[in-house]
């Protein structure tokens, strides 16, 4: 078990009870994402956590596979999906950049609040591209913490006591450049609302 897996397994019960602070922004993210999906699509979600977004979006497509590095997170996600009657929603332990993502091809890969947590973004984007059909979409929204952000020493201190995971410090422009270097074309980059500073990025595999 990796350090990252152990961290997310440990906080899974608390994470499951986490309340979304900005529900209008979350709903706007779901709606924006649905506008890029078709009923016949096969979708792969990365870093699904306890499956809230997966359960919201899966009814909009033909096939939805939700993955996470944490088996404890997925156990909760499966229970919630079962309780809601979503029998077709599938879950799998996997992480981008490790070579263990489910086999494609997929029409879309979703990654929300995940990309800044990946130690090897370049490798992750290459693996994502390999799982997408030509013309398929990578849809993401993730915090972009600048290299000299005042949050950095706070995060570092929390990491030292095991209360924060790895964090990649990159501005939105840097993140987009890394995505493009893996064989993508940026087709949308902005925000879903004024209250949500995380860049919402849609990239097409070329």
C-alpha cells in the first residue's frame, strides 16, 4: 500500500460526510460537464472518492467506470450507488500514471479535484490519452496553487504530520501546457462560476 493510498483510506469515513460548500458551483460543474457528454458515451472518472459525482453523471451516459486509488473510498461509493439503485455504475481501484487504468477506449475521461494531487502529471496525461478515442475529451476542474502561494508552508506543515497529501504547485497555464504536451488540444478553459476559482478545462485528444 502506498503512502497516498493509506492517507485516503484513513480519511474515507470523514470524507464521506463532507458537505459541498459551494453547491451552486458544483451544480454548474455537473451541468457544464453533461453538456459535453452524449447518451451513447463510455466515461471513465478518475479520483471519484465516495462517488457523488459518478452517481450524478452516470445516468447521462451508456457506460460509466469510476476509479480511485482508495479501496476504502470505493467501498463507500459502491454502498451509496447500491442504495440509490444504480446497478450499472462500475467502480475500480486505479490511479492515472501507474499503468492500471481500465482499458478503453473511452469517449471522455473526467478528473475533478485530482490533477494537483498527481506526482507524475505528464505520465498521467499520456495514460489518459491512451485510454481515449481520437477526439475524446479530458474534462477536469482542479485547484491550481501557485508555486509561491502563502498556502504552501501550511500544506507542507500538514504533510509532515500526515494530514495532507502530495500537492503539485502549478498555475493554470502550466497545467494546460502539460495537457497539450500529452497530445491534447485545449477547447475550453475558464471557470464555472465567479465563486469557484478552480479552472475548468476541457481538452480534446488529437
